[in-house]
């Protein structure tokens, strides 16, 4: 009888276990890694919200994912760099450090460590804490020493990625020659690298900056402008006043000092009252530089400076020509090329209102046409191009 009861209990327990719900995995195999790569891809477009969503999913699927925390650090570094409020920026910067610390503790492979080191490089490039460049260089050296399997670097796919992001860090630190060397290292690595194309674009851009800055000393303002894809009216104003010192040079053309002292801007546009380059803008307004005059705004029904408006190549030509006229006192420059029947530029007619200015600046080497021969008057002026024009102008006028 006891034996029968024992068997009955055994079968009952076995039945209960067979009916109990089976424990299933939270995520399919490999999903954590897949979500991490999707998050990193979103960061390429600075789509921070999507990236954070993917990294959260990666951490959910693998609570010990070092890579997910490395990605989170970069995402919050981007958020910090976009914050104008110092308090919010500090909060995001603290999160960066927290996620980097988590990533460091969860490293379980050389590939994890590589991703962590690049997270340091990328995060600190965005938030730039104290001694950031030194820390970034240390992380770069550590990453290059690691023995990793490129096939296991699911997002970066190769150690040359460290060179690419170190190049971006040097650009951010205005170490342009060092940046060019790092991008060149990527180009000298394997040809099929995913970083080859962006490194090629970055190399061309920074090489242009290095050549533009060659032989001249410029301040931080000029260096910050040099890396810009497009130059604003305020940027160009700052270059002319700070680097070319047009106020002093223009004043030197007027023999009576009392006349100079009486000169002032007719009025100060409302949109420059709190601008960082307010004094430089007022100086340019005082000298009435053509192309940098106030602009009538239909919305406000007032004349504004519009300091953030992008300067086009055509506008740049007009501005530089007027600066040349004021520096030399030679009014004939403004009409030297009028009456031409043919233009050397297929996109600029001799009857164009900017034709004379374009000829004035190109024949003096202040600006150059495109390789196609077109001038591209509507194309924005980039920082390197603006610096190069300033460099040539200073050399032509023997400005120290």
C-alpha cells in the first residue's frame, strides 16, 4: 500500500512539473548585439532618442552588456553637447561618466574594451571635460594596443576606427595637422574599411584647413571658424575685424584723426545687441562695408544685421572687393572689369552685378573657382575658404 501511495505521489509531482510553464529566454539569441549596432548606427545621424531606445533594449537582453553602456555614454555626450543650459549639460555629463563606469566594470573581452575606449574618445570629444584631450589620447593608445578580432567588432569592424575618431577629436581641439595624420592612417589601412569614405572626406576638409592656415598665426576665433561647413555674416565680420584689423587699417587711410574719432555706426540693429561679436559688427557697420550692411526684414519691418545668415561665395566676393577698395583707396577696382564681352566663368555673365567683384577676387587669388571652372556664386563659403581668403588678403596687403 505504501509503495502504491509513493508511486502515486511521484506521478502527480511529475504531472505538475510537466504542466508548469517553461522558462523562456527574454530575447532571441544575439539580439543584444544587434540592438547595440542599431543604436550605434542611429548615433551616426545623431538620432539620440532612437539610439537610447536601442541601447536600453540591448541592456534588457543582456544585463551585462558593456557595449550597450558604452553606446549610452556616447548618446548622453551628444545630448550634453546640445544643451545650452549649463545645469542640464552638467546632468548629462554626469550620466556620461556613470555609463562609462558601468561599461568598464562589465568588460568581458578585448572587443568590449575596444568599444569602451572608443566611447571615451567620442564622449569626451563631445563634452570636453578638464584635460579631455590628454584622456582621449590615452584611450586611443590603449585601443591601438589591444589584440582584437575585427570580426567580433560588430559595429566598428576594425581598429582603424580608432584613428578616425581620434582624428575627429584633434579637429575639435584645433590640432589640424595631427587630425590630418590620423585620417591618413585610416586611408592607409585596409581599402574596404567602413571608415575609409568618411576619413577621405575628413582628410580633404582638414587638409584644406591646414593649407589655409599655413604661414599665418590666428587666434581661437579663427580656428573655430575654420572647421565650419558654412560661414555666417558674424563669422566673416569677426575675421575681418580681429584677424585683418580692418578698423585700424581703414582709419589709417583717413589723414585727419578727428574725422576718425567722429565716425560711428548710424544705428545698432536690434539682433546684434546681445551677440558675442557685437563690437566687431558695430565696427563693420561704421565703415559701411558693401555686402555687410543691415538688411530690411519684412517680418519685423526693421533693418537687421542677420548675423547668423550664411555668406555665399558671391556675397564674399562683393565684401572682399569693397575691403580691397577701402584698404588701397583705389576706386577704379569697382569698375576694372566692366564691359567684358566674355566671362571666364560659365556660370557668371559679364552683365552680372557680381561679375566685377568675382574678377577682382579671383585675379588676386583671394578666391578660386571650382575645378569645373564655375564660380558657384550661390554656394556657401566654408571656414577653410574664408581663412584662406583672409590669409591671401593679409599677404597681398602686407598686413602683420
